C-alpha cells in the first residue's frame, strides 16, 4: 500500500483556495443531520438484486497501463465533468486518444495533455500547447473518417484582461502522416467580461449535420457552462460544419478560424430571473443522436436553488430538450419534463417509501415515511454524468439517488451515517415520449407503498429487516464532498442493445469505516463498478468490481487508489456477443483529493485500460420466485430518411433466427420481402434499395418495415426521399 507523509492542513487549505474559481461550487447548502439507527436491524454486506442479469463474463484486453514518467499534482477530475475526454479511432487506425489536465509538480501551472494508445498497446503523451498557462477540464470528440481528435479546454490566461478566461479548440492532424502529435495552434474564444460572463468547462461532440443527406457534412459542437459568479447559470452552444467523404478525412483547418464558427446560442438563460427571486440550476448533459441528422438533446435536472416562488418557465425536475436543426434553435414545443411530486413532500424529493426499518428522529419517534431524493439542487450529488442515445434512440442519463428524511420546514435532511443509502439509477427518456427510472442494478427489496426498489428486504425465516448499505461515490462525507466527487458514466453500442454504466463505489469503504469484519483493507480503496445490459437497460447486471484490490484478473489493483473513471462513449462490437470498453482513470497516491482539501499533496498517475464483456452471454438471475423478462426486440434503419438505400438493423435479447424483413406501403400492401443476415447470435441486418419484389423503383413516401424472428415481431416507419 502507498504510505506517504501527510503535509500540513494549512497548505491544503491555501492551495485548495488558489484555483477554486474554475471548480463549480454548490450553493444554498442545507443542513445534514446524522441520526442513530435502530440497533435491532440486521445488516447485509453483499449487494444482492431481486432481478436482472448475473455477473458478466469479462476480461482485460489491455491491462491497466500507467503513463510512464508523469505524476500529476492536481488530483481532481482530470477530464471533463460531463463530457467525453476519451475516444477510439476508426478500425483502420486502431488507436485511442484521451485528454486530461495535470500538474507536473506542486508549483507549475496545470496543463492540458493529450495521450495516445497505439494498436500495440504502447503509449505516448505531451501537452497540447506550449503556452504555460492555467488550463483544464478538457473534452474531446473524434472525426469519424480521419481519426483526428478534436479537443477543447478552458484557459485562465491572466488577470484584468479581456482574455482572462476563455475556451480553446484544437485538433491533432493524425491524417497527415497517420501518427499522433501534430496538434494545431488552437482557436481561442474570448469571454466578453472577465469574471462576470465566463463560459468554461467545454464539452465537444460531433454528429451528422442537419443537411447531411445532401452535403455529407458533420457538425462539431462545443458547449460550455457559465461560471455562476454573481451571474445566471446557463450554457452556450457554438458549432461548425466540417466536410467528410467516406473514409477520406475532411479539411479541419477551417475550425481554427473562429469566424467560421456560429455565433454562440444561449441555452436556458431565461430560466432564471434574479429580480423575481428565481434561480434555476440546469445541471445539463449533452447528447448527439447518431442516427438522425441534426438531432441533439440536453438531458438534465432543473433545480431551483432558492425554492419555488411561482412564475418558473420550466418545471422543476428532469428534462430533455430536443433540437432538430443542430442546436440552432431550442423550441419549448420540444421540451419534455419529468416532474417530481413538488409540494407533496419537498421540491427535491422524487417519491416517498415506507419506513420499514423503523428509523426514528432525535426524539426517538419513528418517521411515517422516508424520502428518495437527488440532494438539494444547489448541492446535487449527480453533477458529473454523461448522457447517451442507445441503439433504439432512447436517451439515458445516469443518476445517484438517496434515501433519507427531508424536513421541508426546517430546510434540512436527516440521514443514518452507517447506511447512507446512495444508489445508482438511470433516467430514461424513451423514443416514444415516455419516461422510466431504473435502478442500476435492481435493489433487493420492493416498497409496498410506492412499488419502487429499496435497499432492504424482510428475511423470510425470522421476519427481521435486512439492510444493505449503499455508497456509490468514493467518500463517506455527504456534505459538499458529494457535490464534487460523484461520478456516473454510460456508454452504448450503436449496432447492438448493449450498454454499460460506470461509477466509483465506496460501499466497502463504508464497511471498513464502521468496523465490519473483513473490510479493513478497503478503508482507502473505492472500487469501479461496471453494470452491463443487453436489452438497453430494461435489466442491469450485478456490477463487475473492476478495481477490487483482491482482483484475480489484475492483482496490481492492490496498490492503486482508483478515482475518476472516464470511458469511451461507444461500445465496440467485437463479434460473437462481446463488446469492448476503453477507460482511463486517476490512480491517487493517497486517499482523498488535495485539491478538495481532503488529503495530502502527493499526486497520482494517469492509467489506461481496456476490457471486454460478453453481453450476449448475460444470464438472468436464477430466482424462481421472480418472473423472467420477456424477449426484447429492437429495430431501426440508417439513414432515415434515405434517398438511395438504407440499412435495416435488428436485435433480440434471446437471439435471432431465420429473420425476415417485410416492407409495406401505407395502405398495408406488401412491397418487398428480404431475408435477414445474422452478424451475431443476437443481431442482424438487411438492406433495402427502394425497389419492390419485381425490382421496380417505388415512389417516394413513408413505408412500414417489419422484422420477424423467433416468434416475435416489431415494426417501424421510414421515409424514402429521392
């Protein structure tokens, strides 16, 4: 284990204050009141699920590989908060890029670096620029044909100048010689008023431009957040269209002239009105639809940091805001809200559950109910998460829920320090316009009052309540530490109904702190959890404990303190039901972030790894008392609309066999029958070129297409537009 002397707390405080201006801060913090739990409860220390998939089969492709020679003394969130700082290149190049910020010693500026993992597993890295300025929080995307990474970060370049804080964009011209390291001089987006109108923490995305069907262009997006130093918190979006021919890289130099970029579009600025006392924190994550040109979305939680006063433009709660012209306009007709039971319990409570464990207040009076909530909106504990579209066009947002008791009148929350009850969920906005909130994975019990999952169940033999403590962040401090240290990431496969959700779990840290026998070695070792699904989140697996210190797959984890995981947004289909996930993370030299005033200034290392999961082999938990989920069949066609041909893709959670695709016109008349081609045990495809069974071109318009396999069928619409 790493044992390094602790530096004085005074140095911790002074250094932590020095650069706090570019770390988001919680606002309007409430009180958290710890309470004693009933002593008669039994505690279970093995996470069990009532349904879902068993532990997946998995193995490393590349074992954890440290960037040699670099110790970073900035031990906090080395990549984006809600962006994607790691991307894999197209198969013909085979490499992996990631970006991060690091501080090579305790006195130098924090700089932004790029790293490249070659197909043979070797690594190299360097700073993106030669500018010795305070840089940080980089995001990245990847040109889908050239394999060129496009990165953005923010730069604090001085005091009392128009360029006090700005964002910069550059790309590595990998396609020049098909080797990394040719980063261009970045374009700089100035901020109008220093310390007042600062848009920092940039995230980068790429997708089909609105006119993709005509031009083949891709649109590059930069979205950055307003640093709320006395200003309204919101985001701005700018974009640029870049050309692309299939497998021929486009001219990305046009990105280096800021006059080629769009003017920034303000998003959600009108949600707050200081004069009326309305202050809304949007907590947004951005996503680009990989199937529909020009479709982008923001998925977040609209939290009113000083309560509801009336006159709010959007309801409090989870929301999805779609734009169908590549972010140029944001119409409230495309705003969708999942509202909580505001006023029934508290603005921040999702729902109530029965107080089966019998928790009591400080006067030993049992609570009538307990509350599931997301934390006070000014101090939410799901602030660092990604959003992604799955293979069916559903939009997923990972979240962290709590169970406690929220006292609306007193403006405080009561919790039980040993139990904490923080657990992973995902909020899903489905392509049909409906909402779902799913536990990841399912909790062991079901609450009779709400019908929702809970982390306790009744032991049949004794009637005792079994409690399963959960802590899905790396530290047991639930104050502002929860705001800063939570991490939830997700990824999806575009051709299969496969997804993963990744977080840093401190459950075993909690057990160690509370002297549960057998957990002493976990006192400073949070564990990356990876839950998998093969039905786009309808069911989730028991998590892989990726960085367990007793790992039999990689024993080197025993010497690591694994923090801040980042994953590639796309799961690579390896064939035969296996999918690849790429990751980088921070291996802290001591438990606790020095930057967040929780640990010594001893730094840490950046580590890359990749692993594969057998998604097709996921099996349902063997619990005969529970009904087994039905087969899940998915269907889509790309592109849609199309003008020459379209690829019809389908998958089934129980496998595809003798699949048939039929095309109908809107009158229900059969147009064409096509035999499906299976490209894996659970997925297949077919092409339609817009002709009927006799080979004649059919007219433009809407057509229905249907796939049948293994006794199940599904149908959708598509448009032919020559």
